[in-house]
């Protein structure tokens, strides 16, 4: 994506979801912008998305390293425009996500009543009948779906930020193993994967 160009993507199968997941990695998801529209069978959220697609390939590969935030700059702080010429900059953008054909929603480690909480989205995974959004700290939102019907739209222009999300290689491998175990498919009962702390939105 060139600067100023907004992404608009439709997902219809698991491969599309994998593509979507790569673009959404390290998005910040405020719970005040998350909603399950039961009557419409729709789950919607607005996230603050890091624009990985705007990075050169070598910088994407370097993301698997220790965090490298400029001195004196707090993580996730935006860049003032007078600083843009002097420091390497990255970009974030507000992005809307809509999942259709959603029959129900289950949560793990997520308090949907806490509208002040901001979750860090790590991956989105799909298996037949389920789409799971995995967040840092082991939190997850699982959508029970009849079909994969999702669309992602950037709803603002990208803005500069100094902070590039980075992951240690060991942390990345551990997270991938955790997500793989969680999405190998329904076990004897789906509730076994989301036992304690699991709540539907109306219970939360």
C-alpha cells in the first residue's frame, strides 16, 4: 500500500483469513469499539492497525527481534509532524472489521463490559465453523459461524508513528504453538477449549 491508499479486503475462506491475519497483527482493539449485533448475525470492531504492508521486506523481517523504540519515545506514541523528517517513521490506520454469518460469540480472558480495555490482536485463525481472534495474554474471542464472511476496510488515512511492533523469535514460536493447539478443531466439547472465564456477550 502506498501512503494514502486504503485497504479493502474480503475474506471467504481460511486462506483469506490467513492473509487478513498478517495485515492485522499487532492491531490495538479498544473494547468500546467491539460489538456483537445478534439480530444481524454480525460481529464488528474497529482497530488501530499497524501498516505492515507499507514496510520494505527487510524491515518486516527485522520485526522478529528485540523492541527498538527511539529513546524517549513511549511505545505506540504518534509522531509529531515536525519530527517526521528526522526520524524513521512507520504508520498506523483505523480499520473496520465485520464478520457476518455469526451464530454466537464466546470469550476467554476478555471482559466485554470493560469498555476502557484495549486488546492487542496477535492472530486471526479459522477452522470449519469457527473464527478465533487471539490477543496477547492468552485472551481470545471465538466466533461460531455458518460461513466465513468477513470484510476489512481502512476507514482513515494512515498517520506516522515511531513505534514498530516487534517480537522475540521464542515468543513468536510459543504464540504460534499456543494458537495451533487452540485451533486444531472442536474437541469432545467446544467448551473444553474455553472452560473457566468463558462468557457469552450477554453474560459479560
